[in-house]
């Protein structure tokens, strides 16, 4: 359902579950349109998902990720670019 999860307090405040199927469909359509416009404007997707990102190290102490916020992190690999000859 876009940016608003089904368990969201926002939908609870609307008393979403007691609305008719047609009213729920209208709200879902509005949320989807708003989500699409926001994602296009921000040039990113906000849906919860699993992402794999690769970043080149620059020697700095910070890395800027493409899909914040991070809900969990399962792995970080450091790959050395130095070679011995």
C-alpha cells in the first residue's frame, strides 16, 4: 500500500477497517498515487525491502547509503584494492 503500512496508526485513526470496500479502495488509490509522486520527486523508493549496495571506499569514515533508513544490516565486506606484485 505504498508509504503507509497496513498496520500504520494513520489507518487506525481513519478507522480504515470499518470503511466500505469502495472507501478502502479509494484511500489505497490515493496513497499509491501520492507514493509514486513522492518517490519520483525524491528519486528513490521508500518501500521496505532487502537491498544490496556496493560502495567504493574513499578513506573517509562515512558511507552514504542509497536506501535509508536501515532496518537491519546483515553483512559488510571490506575488499582490499591493494595488489602485490
